[in-house]
């Protein structure tokens, strides 16, 4: 309840304020006679400056949970939801390694009756709101041990921990902190609440009949390949009903072809920025989906974007629609009740509290909140690209090989140069172009406990939300590989990090265009050669640490 990420959670509030990127809550040190409950907040630089207010919000959240549990109806609803999640995870858990599972069961017998050894540790048998409230009552500022891990800020009386030499200092709490945290000068609950109903929790677990395999596939012991349902300029759909594992689940993999992304390093880095913004916006949704045994994913590629949704088949369409709505209408700005933010924004935009569509975000270029959120994402990507120059030589060599042999591939330094001058208006214009102006297409694969009709409905929904104008087949982005023409080429490269003491060799042998049987043979050959290759170069000759 305290470590959740859904709407109304402590983390959602701290992210909204720009003070945190992550939060974990749960039992830390625990013995028979005592335990410590830990809340770890990954603060942003702004959050570290406001660390006292972050602590205040932690205790506000504790009080909000206590308040919610005092409502018997709400407490019962949350208890049922928690038990529902536990039962899902238990009923459809993946198989575990036998020896480890047996050892765990033996340990369970020390704490549970034999009849509960399997289910007992996994499923909440009862939700005792009174007991929870008693635990929360112990979580007061007066019982707090506060550890702040931060860059040194002119600390005095620095001490060294004797085992690892870690430097630290004991600081006195600012005057009035305990009173502030006990009775914070913020709204009574700060918008914090118990988790709402989870729209992704399933209730229908019926399995479709597994289609009979074709005679050739059955004789070979192979799975039936997906069937092409349709191939149009706006979209292509592959489908296979698969229930042989007894799971009422399905997945949809979606490739959104956007030519603008692969034309330049600028297009590639704009796609990465849009990905970061949408993934942050999906955070609360992803958390709810994960609790319900589902998952969503979004990533940029050289040809556009890759989207996926996985989970119980009953809720997969809801999950996909929710993700597509966020991709279609990312919020680069956030509504705020902060007085300074609201006042400043009102001077530059008139609809600061409305949900922002991509076509509207450009109006917020000078808005305080929109610019701040954009800059945070940009800084994150700048750091990641800058760090790429420090990667190990073997990783750098593999990346450079990809760059030299692929038609579309950008090096970190190219992306870094394209990212530095970008402004929020550039991202807004990019988003508007790919969703309302450009010709694009989607290609989808639906696999699992869904029939062809539902698969077609999902692809049609994706096409309607993502494709403004259909992309002709000849215009669809395709990756190209250079033809080495059977030449032996050697390229010496200096690692960009002058302090890197190690070196690497990357050898690429080009087979040319292979058919399915030849490709399978090449994969088998790779597996056969891998172990003796490692054993000779790494173990016997000791020529390198990383051999593959």
C-alpha cells in the first residue's frame, strides 16, 4: 500500500512534483522480536533539495492509508483485491527449478501446516485492517532513523566507516522537523489514497480450443506458424491461437513503421525522447498492469517504434487501448497545484490544467512545468549517451561493427550531437507530424488465447489510433546490410575513452543471403563452436576476459 506506483500513491505524487524517480517500501531487518520497516526514495536533484518535504509526504501517506483503512467498506475492497492478485500469481505461476523449490517447501513446513505448505506463503488468507492500522500507528517521526545519501555539501565532522572507509556525518534535524512531519503544513492527504480498482484484473479464464496442427507440422513436432490474416497499406496482421500451455493469456507485438525516425540521427533521438516521455506517463498504468500479471512495453527502433502488450486475454484489449491512447496523446506538461508553477504557467498558456494532446504541447514551450519535465528527460538521455563513450572495448567494437555494416545505425556521438540543440517544441512538432501528417503503417502479431476476430479488432484499433495516412508498401523502412563482396577487411579503431586500458577484437564473417535451412544450420554451428572457442581462447591461451 505504501510502495505502490498507481494513481493516488506516494510515488505518483512525488513524481508529479518532480521530486523522485522511484520508491521501495517493505520490511528491512527482521528478527523474531523486532523488525525495521524501510522506505527508500530515489530522489531527483530537486527532491534532494526538498528532502524534508519528501519525508513529510511519507508520513502524510502513512496517515492517508490509516484513514482509508478506517473505512470498513474500503478496507474490505482492498483486501479482496490483494487476495485476488495473490491467487492469480499462485494459480498461474511459472514452473520453478526442482531442487530450489523442494528446499523452499521444506522451509515452509516449519511455519505452515502441511496442507498449506504450497499456498500459505503465496496467498493472503485474511486482510486484517485493524492489525495493519496498529502497525501504521508505530510509524511515527519519533521512531525514525533517517539516512540521506547525497553528494557532500560542505559537511563538517566527517567520519569514516571502519570496514569500507565510507565517509559520513551525523547531522542534527532542522528545528521543528518532527513537528512538521507529525502535522505537515500540506493538504490533509495531498491527494493520497488507497489504490483504486484495478481495471486489468481478470475474472474470465476460459480457454479457446487449441487448433489442430497441419499434418506436416504435427509430423515434425513443430508448432503451427502464425497465419497472415491480412496485408494492407495501413496494417499487416499475423495470428495464431495458442492454448496448449493451459494459460488464458495472450500477447500482441506491434511494429509501427515511421520513416521519419530512420532518416537521420535527429529523427532517432526525437523518437527516443518521445519514448521516455510516454514511458514515464505509462508508469502508473504499467504498475497496475504488472500487479494484474500483465505488461506493456514501448521502445524506439531504426524503423519507428515497437509496442507490446501481454497478459490475461480477457483484459488485453483494454491494456492495448490504454497504451495506445498514451502514445497518441503524451503529456509533456503536468497539471500542478503548486502556486509558483500555476502562476508562472498562466502567464504563458491558458489551458494549463487540461490534458495535453501532442498538437497542443507546442503552445507550452515557455511554460514552466512543461519545459521542466522535458529538460529532465533530455538530461537523462544526454547522460546515457555520454556514458556510452565509456563502454568496454568489446561492446564498443560490436556497436561500431553494427554501424559500419547496417544501412541505418547511429553512434552515441551522432545522437548526442543531434540531442543537444533540441527544444520541447521540436518534440511536440515531431509527435504531431508522425500522428497526424506522416504516412505510417502497423504490423502486428497476436498469439495466445484470442481468436482471429478479436485479433483483427485489436489491430484495427491500433491502426486507427496510430496511422494518419497509410504508408505504401514500397515506402516501408527496411534495414540493409552491406555486401562485403568476399573481401577481407581490417579496421583499426582507437577507443574514445583515452583512459581505457583494454582492447578488443571483433570478427565478422559474412555468409550472404541464407534460406531457412541454411540459417538454422548456421545457428547450430554457432552453438557447437561456442564452448570449444571459449575454452581454447579464454582458458588455455588466456587471450581475453570476455570471449564469445
